[in-house]
């Protein structure tokens, strides 16, 4: 019979199942069986609307972010005096939003009771390989695979010997043999047992097999007057090690770097209700901000009017016009890296109307245009606060590479990301981009052109950030020189 992997269900369904099983004091698997049984008998409970118990409100969506565990562990508790610490371990894992399903060996039941373990884990405890309730659909296989990690604590000398030799004569050893998940052992035994040649051989074999160990620590034993290596690691140490395996730290290569980005169009007012604008969506600049933030940078995004959500963890300054954009950029300096992705209007109206311009018989009002400040060129040419890496964009409709190269020289930036924005490409406002990265070698001023294949704007952002990571030095600018405010809430 096919087995159902609860972990792979939609978040909403999982949340519903968890709430319902908690309400009915059943394990999630049991709840699924009950629901299926009810469906087959034609007396199913409606799946929607779901009348959650009052404390379960608000709706599942809000639960997803905070309450629902993101990882799960099968915890095998072996038979040793250290088993009492495993009760604390369950609590520590759950504190870290790790779902715990426990398996007790027969010997473990001499030290802790299934009742206390199930009360702490809020799940049914598994003890028997031949339990008809669990095994009708090969429950030991589910315990072995429907988790992200298996932790054995305490891992006794006997349990490790069985593992090293591939035994499967009880539920714990069968799970350990049937799993394809990582296994973390927390050995606990008398120092003489730990140092025994047989245990040494078994530990060496298990390590060759890829099994991970935490501890044992050295200290006093439960046996009066004995001390040495063999004490099980503390629950908090095991929980921390498990969490590291489940959620490996994300690399943050731009940590400590401050990245300033402009994005979107600018709106240049004609009068209080009209403005000059362009078709920029801001998507590329926003994607770069998100990618730089994900790489660990402190990101300040100065954005013209766009229809996009502020990227999480990024300080966003919303502006309208080119002059406001320049002002915000200047006050955000110093920065380690500045990326000018905004489609800044080249001109603004010099004779901006204070009141709404009226249609008159005298004909159209003459609009006088004046040049806007070039933000990229201004920042590239700064004497003191010039960011060590300044990147501009060149949106061209013809002679892309040549125009971009001369822009690099004219504006004084280090790199130009050139893209063809002729209407046929669909780049303006679209989700994909084809770019060429034109960079100037700082040492010999040699220009390199690197053409990338067509990508989504998110992929372009990730690729650009990867190039930045490769190129940035390990020196940071002095951030005390300029204060900046926290992200708007
Ligand atoms: O001259 P052009 O508008 O083609 O230059 C494009 C590059 O210069 C982009 O990086 C854009 O953000 C920047 N730019 C600017 N201020 C302007 C005009 C363009 O920062 N006034």
C-alpha cells in the first residue's frame, strides 16, 4: 500500500492536520487515518470551513510563519541512565521549532516512560517493531524517512554495536538501517565501555559509514566514584548540533558591506497633477536589493515610484524626482558598493506650474526642459565619499556595447550592466533581461565584456551579486560618518 508523507503536504493542509490532531489528542498519522476512515464510511467532517478552537486563531497563514515546525527529527532514546536527559532534549528541540517523534528501545523504557515522552513530544511514542497499529503501512520506514534527521540519545554501546553490524531486530535498529537521513549519535556509557576495543571498532566503523557523533563528554559517571569520557552531551549541546545540521548557516559573503541601490523611474512634475515618467518597473533594482540583502549586505534602496513591495530587510527610501533621488543617495553615503539601476529622467520641467495648467485658447503651454543631475556621474566623480565599486546601467536601443563602453568612460563608474531595451525585447516592465557586464580593470584600465544568457531579473541580480562578491575587497567604509534611519515599518 502507498505510504503518505505528511511532510510533503501543502503547508495549509499540514496546519489543518496538526490543529485537528491536537484538538482530538491524536498523532497526525492517526488523524489522517481517522479522516480517511470517515471519508470511506461517508461521514466525513467538512474540510472547510474549519472551526478551529479559539486559541488556534488566527487562520493557518499566520501560523505558517511562526508556529509550524520547519524541520523534524526522529529521536531514538536508548536504554541508559542518560535517557532522562532526552526528556529535556525533546523540549529543547521543540523550542527550536523542530518536530520530534520519539522511539524508545525496550531498555529505554526502564529509564523513561512512553507517557512522559509522548506528553513532551505531543506525539505518539513508538516502541514496537511489530506494533500492528503502526506497521500495517510499514511504520518503521516512515519513522526512518519522514524526518530530516535521526538523533540517537543516549546512543548506548549495544545500540552502536547493532548499527555498526547492520542488525534490525527491534524498532530502533530497523529504523537506523532503513534510513537515508543523516544520523547524529550522542553516545553515553561507562568510560571502560567507551574505551573498550569493541566499542572503538564500532565507533570507527560508524564514522566511516557517515554517522555523526556529538560527545561523549568527560566527567563524573552515574556510578559512584567513576569518572572519565562517557557522559552524554548536554541536551542543549545536542539540540544545537541537530539544529546546525537541519538549518546549516546560510553563507553571507557581503556581511559588513553597505550597498546603495537606485531603482525605478523618476517622476518629473509638470504641475501638481501631471508629470513626465518612463516605463521602468523597478523590478531589476529591487531584485538586486533582495539578492544583496540575502548575501548579508546592509542595503539601502532609493526607489522612484513603483508598484512593488519593499524587499524584506532592506532600508527603502521612496522618492519621486531625480533631485530627491540624488539627495537620498548623497545622504546614504558612505557605501562600499553603489548600484545605479534607476531609469532617471534626463530632463525635468524648468517652469513647473504651481497650479494645474489650464487649456486655453492661447494654445499649449510651452514646457521648458532643463537637465537633471546625473546621479551616477556625480557619485562616480566624488573625491572623498566615492564608493569603492560603482556600477551603472545602460539601457540602450541600438549600438548597445559601444554606447555602454563610452558611458562607462563618460560617467566614471567601474562597471556597466548593459541591456537592450528595444520594445521587441520586452525588457522594460518585463520579467527577463539579457545583459552584458562591461567592467574596467582597476589596474590596467582594460575593458572586459561579459555577455550573459537571457535570464530572469532575479537571476541577473544573483549573478551580479556573485560578481560583486568576487571583486570586493575585505575593507569596509567607515559607517559612522553618516547615520541612516531604520526601515520604514
Ligand atoms: O545616461 P543614461 O541615462 O543612459 O545612463 C544610465 C545610467 O546612469 C544608469 O545607471 C542610471 O541609473 C544612471 N543615471 C543617473 N542619473 C541620471 C541619469 C542616469 O544616475 N540623471
